[in-house]
């Protein structure tokens, strides 16, 4: 054993097992914050990148999309790899790769180098994301504590997503666009040694060989599906639509072969029997539906604030902050809500509350209504985070400990797929309602109306070129059409959310927890399977976390609803 590992074990024993778990949570949340910020920080830097590097249209698309696309496609690969070779090992490699890729992106002098760096960032993100959740699953074996930890974890994710654009805007006002990537490097330099010392290592059972072919097949299939979904909303031309359909078919075929392969193998990469558990499969479906209904809606809301109300990007970010604060509050209160109401009522309530918020926002019009927007965004943030918290916690708790990495990867992949499908679906609904509203505008040529019908942003450009009464008439018609399309999109989103509420009725009624002796904390209760391993999963000899089967919940050990 190395001296570093020995020192780490001594520190854990001196600090106490319970204290160590919360230190581990802080380290995991720090890495999650970094990945969440990086997913959105580039959005405000796109104009500056375009002006400096002069990328083509396709290159600009890959600069923006390569990170989430690669990250989503590799989550299952690295999640299951962590179950085999060690979750902390994969996490630390992800830290290192993320830091190196950030340096390359910051110093990129052409679009090709920046795209390659973004791809590497996606690989690093895919190594980090499932590892954080699977390690959290291991160091919090008691479900009550784990629920609180997941609440903090999800609140940090909400903060990161909101801080990204604000931080990017601040850096762009004072530095060049590469600074949005340089901020990752000092955080990685700190996270690597701290994670090496404090984070426990854990693995699954590791029986049988790792299915390399299956892992690559899953990655290729997910890449094709996510790419096709991202292109679906914008595939207007006939050839573009054909290529999008072929991409989706190829991805679906690869995933179908992957599923059949896993069912035949004695030691599958992903244990598909998890989906036979109603709580697990229902939780995954709820995650997809929640993101499908809301991610595209958030994108449209940002366009409404900027292009209809005329707010600046910074003002838009500030207007959306109440949504983030409400999501943080829901994450921190999630553990108590879950214990009190159980997964079924909690997720169903979250869906219904979010649907109410969406219907309330149908009152948005051409004039700024601060009270309406504040109320709608607060309800939206609280309802969405309540839904996702309950679904994620139920999914992770239903997965066997040895499959924690694979389960976390499935959850994150569902999140990404739901987000991509939501942007495509709600974007298509928006375009279908918006474009016809610009036909036959008095004094505006048909070609100008057609160009303005692509998006409200393009309508602003066309109106500026026309100028005079014709430009003003086109811009006024575009704003009215956009608001009408927004209302229809909100109604569709509300319908999807109510469908999610109905799906949530399949979740367990109560939160089943491990039984602890009165007066003992969960860390004090030894596992039945081995009296030599502390219940927090930390081996005194090696300082490593091992999978300890949790005792089945007794009939009276669940929290009553």
C-alpha cells in the first residue's frame, strides 16, 4: 500500500466515518459544479469566438454541440468502466483530462483545435458525471442520508447551470473568450490531489470480462441517436431530413443490437434486469419526460426575454435566477419531502406544480410583467427540481450497489436524451406556429417574410435590413407570432408534464430505508454480510470503499405516508 493511501485511511479514521462522508460530498459537488458550469459557460462566448476564429456554419455547430454530444454518448461506457476498474480512478482521470482539454481550448487559434478540445472536454465530463453519483451511492449506504446528499448534489447542479452564463458574461467583459476555459485549470489542480487523498475507491463485483465491444456499441448508438435528435428540430431541407432520419435509424439499430447482446451475455455490461424493477424504469421515464417538457421551453423563454422584451443577456440571466434559487431550495428540502410524502407523491406533486407554473406563464405577452414572470419561474424551478430529485433518488436507490456506475450513467443519459428530444419537439411546435404568422404582412416582400419565419432572431435582422414602415410591421408581426407560438408550446409542455404525473403513480408509495438500531447512526450499524467491514463501506486496512450488501428493509422499516 502506498504512503498516500495509508495517510488517507488514517485521516478518515481520525475524522470519523460520518464526518468523512460529508467531506467526500463537498469534493464531489465541487467537481459537479465545474462540469455544470462548463456546459453553459460557452453560450455567451459564441459571438466572440465567431468573430475571432471565423468558423464556418458547421464548425460553429460542432463547437457548441460537441461537448454535450460526446459526453452523453460516453456516459454508459465510463460509468460501467468505473464499476470494473474503480470509480475514483476514472474520476481522477476525468479531472486530469478536463484540465488539459481546458488549456487546449483556451489557447485554440482555429476552429478545428477548439472542436477537438471540446470533444476532449466531453470525454472528461463523461468520466466525471457518473463517477460522482456512483461514489455518492457508495459512501451514503443509508437512504435517509443519501437522500440529503443527493439534494445537495442536485442543488449544486442547478447553481452551476445558472452561474455558467453569468460567469461567462463577466469574463468576456474583462478578458478574452479563452478565459471561460482557463477557470477550469486551477480548480482541477486543486481537485486532483484532494480527490486522491479524500475520495474512497470503490468497485462493483467485477465478475467476468468487461464487454469492450458492447461499450463501444452503446457509445456509437447513443452518439447517433443524440446527434439525430439534435438535428431533428432544424432539419428543414429534404436532404437534411433524410440524413437526420438515417442517423436516428442507425443509432436505434445499434442500441437494439446492444440490448440483445447484453441479454445473451453471462456478465453483461449493463444489467438490464434493473428495468424490470418498476421504480427504476419509471424513474428513468420521469427524468426523460421532465427534461423533454422543460429544456426546450427554457430556451424559448430566454429568446422571449431578449427578443420580445428587449432585455440584455445579463438582464436575462438575472431574470432567470429566481428559477435557480427555487431549484436550490427544492434540492435542499428534497430529503425531508421524500421522507414525509414518499417517491410517488413527491414526483407526482413536482410534475403537477411545474404544469401549473407553465400554464401560469401563458399570461406572458408583448409587455413585461415582472410579477407574473417571477411567480412562474419560482414555481417552475421548485417543481422541476422536486421531480428530478425524487426520480434520481428512487432510480439510484433501486440499483444494486455493484451497478451504481451503470445506473448513474443511465440516469444521466436519460437526462441528456430528454433534453435533446425536448429541444427538437418543442422547437418544432414553436416553428410550426410561428412561421405562418408572418405570411402576408402588408408591405413586406414574400422572400423577406420567408426568411423572417425561420426564427425571431432572423426576423430582427431582416426587419433591420428593410427599415421604415415595412421593417417595423415585420418586426411587430414576428413578435406577435412568437408570443402565440410560445403559448401553444407552453400548452404542449403542460400536457407532457401531466403525462409525467400519471407515470409517477407507478413509483413506490413509501421510501424504504435500511433498519438502524435505536440510538445508532447508519454508520454504526454493521452490515450483515461481513462483520469486518464498517457500514460506511470504508476498509480500515486499505482506505477503500467496498460494496457491502445492505440488509433488506423490514416490513415496518419504511417511512409511512
